[in-house]
């Protein structure tokens, strides 16, 4: 099982991720696209990196907005896995 990060580690890592916020034990971002099709195309681009990492985000789609939430469920909070996947997601357009 992945090890939980301390509050200081979480804040340090979060400061390196543009647009992401820490909400309790979750790391979140909402991305806005021109329309529903563009939002779905973005979500489809998340499949391969999530599968490769063996770490899957929770995803909410509302027309042209995609909300991504990361947490390590089996550890009960944020781990390095969450920040690694967030970094990868941040590079996807």
C-alpha cells in the first residue's frame, strides 16, 4: 500500500501543480473545454496514462467541464501516486 503524505509534503507538491487544489484528502482540478465533444476527447486521453500508472481518477463530466479528483482510496488519502498522475494529467491538452 502507498504511504500517505504529510500535510507539509502535500502542500509542497500541490504548489508545483497549476490549477489543482487540495480539498481534504483529495486533489482536484476542473478543466473547461469548448464543448461536450472536446471534454469527452480529453477524458479519453486520460485512459492510457491512468492504466499505465495503475491509478485511476474519479471523473465528473458536465457538458464542457471535466472535474478530476485524485486520492489513494486504499491508503485513505493523498500519496505520491496522486501527485504523479496529476502531473501527467496536467500535460494533457
